[in-house]
């Protein structure tokens, strides 16, 4: 009996680079921004839901506590965010595209914005502007564990106009990029935290 070549199995079933991975799902017509999200009345958060007014906290590389206040998205599965089922679930911050572009020289910004908008960056998920919500991105590299009770309160107390939900196609792209961010081999260029 011949032994299987592990590399052949990996190459056949798992794309080896972010570019290959994203190209494999690009044909699913995710490019139209109107498919990405809409305001919702549902008080329960689902994976990918965004609250415009949230809080996260981190411990930086020096050990000092840091706070974040702004838009947040639920990275955990919606069922995992039910209070009492789990103590914590994962939220990720949503930053303005301007924040991302501010790190680059003026001459490079158009190219960098194009990369962001095409969702070519593994650890970032681009969100086009909608209503009063600016052009933004979710940064998976800044994920934080938050109390499920706090998450439930954060989402249920927000007015419908301050909550956004991904469409089905938008959710598939979000879930695919989140899974790839968590599972693919680590590359410094893909995991550079904006603002760090």
C-alpha cells in the first residue's frame, strides 16, 4: 500500500496562501457593497453583527491595560454569545478606513485603499460606508474576550440604527476570512496590527 503524501493532501484541500484562498471565493459575487449589511431590530447578536457603540479592553506589550471605545463586531458564533451558555465570547473592533490609511505615505494610500476594499488582506475585513456608518474594516488581529452578559447588553440596548448585520453573502465572506485568519500559517505581513 502506498503512503499518502501529506503535502499533496494539504495542497489539494487547503489553499496555501491568502491570495489563493481569497481567489477561490471571489467568484461568489461578494463585491457589491449593498449585499454586506443592513440595520436590524433583532436584539440577539449573530456572528458578524456590528454595534456602533462598544467597549473592548486589552493588555499591551508592556503589560499596561488599554481601552477601545467604538464600533465592534461579534466574531464568535451567535450561539456562543448567549449569556449563561458561555462566560465570554469574542468581539473585534471596527476601525475607519482613514485610520488604516493614515499609516502609509500619501503616495501609497490609493493602492492601499484598493487592497483594503478588495478584501485582499487576510486579517482585515472591509466594510463599505452605509447610511451614517463610514467606510471601515474589521481587524481580526485585535480580537478580545468579553463577557457574554456585556455583549448581550451592548447589542440589545443599541437602537436599530446603531446595529448592522451582514447579509448571507457578506457573512460567508466574513466567516471564511475569520477562519483563514485563525487557521492559516502565520505571516508577519498579514498580521501587522494597524495602529500598533
